[in-house]
C-alpha cells in the first residue's frame, strides 16, 4: 500500500456529514428490549416471504490504526473524519497485496495519470461518487416495496432503483453515474447486478478506473434486525484481469433517517482546485 496522497485525503473531506435525525422518534415496527432499546438481535423482518431489507444502514468502519498502518501516522491529524468512510472508499483493492492486484497495464496507466494530474475524486467537484462509495460513506436508506427496492444514499448521490420484478438488465443501457440495477432472490440473499456505467467516475480515491463494460454484483443477506452482510464483486475485463471484490458488514441505525445532503450548498472548495 502506498503512502497517503491528496486524493485519499480529499475523498474523506469531501464526504463528511452527520447521522442523527428525529431524535425523539421511535420506529413503530422495531422490536425492543424491556428497557426500550432496539433489539438488534431479533429475527430479521420479512415482507412477502423474503427478508425485508428496509432501514437506515451503515457499513462497518475501518479502525483508525489500520488506516495509519497503511497511509501514515499523520493521517488523523489532517483528517479527523475517518469514521465517515471505510477503507474500500480509499482503495477498492485495499485487501489485495500489491503484487497480486488484478489491474491491467491500461488500467494502471489511467490510475497513475489521475494521481499525477492533481485532480481529485469526482465528489470533490459535486459529481456523484458512484458505486461503491454510496454504500460505504456515511449511511444509506433502503426502502423495499413490491417489485423494486429504492436506495437513498446519505452522501448526496442520486437514488438507486433496484428492480426485483423479474426484468433483465437492458442490452444497451444509457450510460449513467449509478448504472442500471436489477435484483433477484437466492434464498434469503438479494443478488443485485448493475451495468450501464459511464466511464467518468473513479472507483475510489486512488483513481482506479472503470470502463463501460463494468459489471458490479452486490449480495445482501440480513442476518437479524441489526446486521446485514454485503459482498461486492467488480468485473471489468477492459481494465482488470479477473473479477475482484470485498465483504463488509452493515449495521442498522435505528430510530433515525437519512439526512438531506446538497453538495453545492455553501461549497467553497471548487474554486481552489486547479
């Protein structure tokens, strides 16, 4: 893992925020312990025979000492918001040893050019961060309905519509920041396939690229009320020699809601970028 760059620092700074809202609200369907606290170990709720994934979720945070080991001891002093992101937002290949990373020379050249250019992760310019960042920064809300699941990212990205009505991915999708998503159930696991990305977005703060052929697969398995497993797999034969991915745990944030995030409101950074 290389030392911390301005790219890695600014991705964190660009996505800071708060979590709490509706401080006196109690989710009416939330199972509770005798003292009134949410029972996060209760069985997962179900909807139409399938696990109900609805709720406000937050990805497991990376310990600060792991950031420090990889990116340098000065990181906490210059960036105190490390609790708002996970390691895979900084580097989607974080868990893969440098000599084993599956990036092709064409992809490595794009990443190196981005790092030399002085440009930053696209959210620093109030553009959508795109997958995987919305699932790993701050929090996100899932609303499960008949035929689709809507995901509202807490970082200001556009909402996602995951269709679960049996349709297939379009053969010629309109390229977009968030892609086009369809989901299917395999037992109690929701499998989401997303294609149709534009090529403008970086995968992470290190500048790993994606092509129009990128195919992202997400697997969601809600273990109980308060915990859900997420596995993300990236398949892009243009820039990578094999599929790769990571696993993380999502924690429910009970009795709260996603906050409005408007990047350009009171934004003062863009004028200082080259």
